């Protein structure tokens, strides 16, 4: 396959040489695959297995002068565990078919390919695919040691929330859960307003994101247009922030968010741990065990997700009440 630098024969040696040469760029490709949600996450690089995270809790106040007054209340950390899991894959592939597919890929395309060796593009294509799958299941992944896909590697945000609900740590009593009806075009605006009203006042003070499925975001926009389309100040169809939030609560529609799940939180509370270098991590290309004409891309890395805190000052989950579906 010819590129701007002449004929390139794709072999394990040429791919590995390219990977070493462009390693720093290529190791960012799994993170790049998360680009749709990356602006709303706090990414922790280099996390292997477990790291304690949490929110500081305590207080200190100025009071009327008293030379003998001493505040002895503790400052504590409500610890949570960000756990990343070692994932691996061996991808057998026909280099010729991959070369053809990268030109139609949304990972490496357009001007980004000009002057780029095909070997680098192949590595970027495969590494980018790892990240795409992390995005697809970052809410719904459920750890299964016997699993064979990215969806089995770690616990996603909804999976974590479900477990915390079962444990009683997310509940209406704790003010970090609000039960809603299934969203329709007729009730979408009312439900979004209901969720915003249920937010802790300190959560309303912050710049937050209201994550929802793309379909529910569209229902809200259509509901808003139905209800306010004739108002003189309603000059646009698309709504990005919740009415009444002074622009602080931004609605984010994503295909990876389940339809009956809405989550409000600041960026600092959504943690993604990742390690793409160091001990236990491998990225290399070998002669395939499947065919003399194929190659094996061997990859292993760490990934995991977690909330920094479940405090209602930082998190609100909205879901239909038990028995209410749609």
C-alpha cells in the first residue's frame, strides 16, 4: 500500500517500529476515543488497581473573639475507591483490510492522514477502537471476570449508582435520588424542571452537567418548543441549559446514557482512571497465530470509573420509580 512516503509493506516489525516512534501520541488514542464525554470527566492517569479518592468533610468558622475557645472537630475524608481493571485483547487482523477501512474511519481521517505513514494510521485506528468501546459502555459496563468484551471490564457510572442504591447510599431520603416518570414529549420539560428543583442548593451553585440519553434531550427540546415556541425570547430550537439555572446546569445528550437514567453532577465528581504505560501494560504487533497473512495486535491496559462522592451537594440521580417503565 503506497503512501506519501512511498511503498510500505505492513509487517509486525514495521508496525512495532511505528508504535515505538509515535508511542506518546498513540497511547492517547484510547482517551481520544472518549472524546464525546472527555470534556465532562476528570481523568486520572497512571492508576493501577485501586486508589482512594474522596471528599474532604469538616468545618471552620470565625466566631466572636474568645481566647480560650478551641474547635476540636475532625476534618475527615469520606473515602471511595477508584478501581481500575487490567484489560487485554489480542486482535487478529488482515493488514490490507485495515488499511482500506481507516480511510472511512471517524478515528483517523481527512487532513489528519496527510503525510502520516500507513503503519502509524493502522496503530491509531486499532488504539482508537479501544477508546470507542470505553465510551459506549462508560455508564452501563458491569464487571464480569469471565467476560470477553469492554462491557465486562469495569463498573460504569449507572452500574455503580445501582449498587449504591441497593446499599442505601443513594436514596430519596439522602436527597441524592429523585424518582421521575418516564420522559415523553408531553412531560419532558416538566420532568427536567422537577429534577432541577430536587437538586441540593449547593449543587445548584456549581457548574453542573445533566447527563441524559440523546433521545430524551431531543424530547426536552421539542417539549420546550411546544410550550414556548410563540414567546418572543425563544429564538432557538436547541436548548443547552436548564431554564432558571442561570446557565449553570448544562444538559448533555449522549448515546451511551441509558434512556431511563439522568444524572446531575459537576465534572470533578466523575472520575475515570486509566493506565496506558508501565507495568502490566502491553501494546505490540506479532505474527498472527491465525494466518500467515495476518497480524496480531496485542494490547493490555487499565481502566475504571468512580464517583468521588455520593453527597447530594455533588450528585443527583433521577430514575423512574420501581415498577414505572418505558
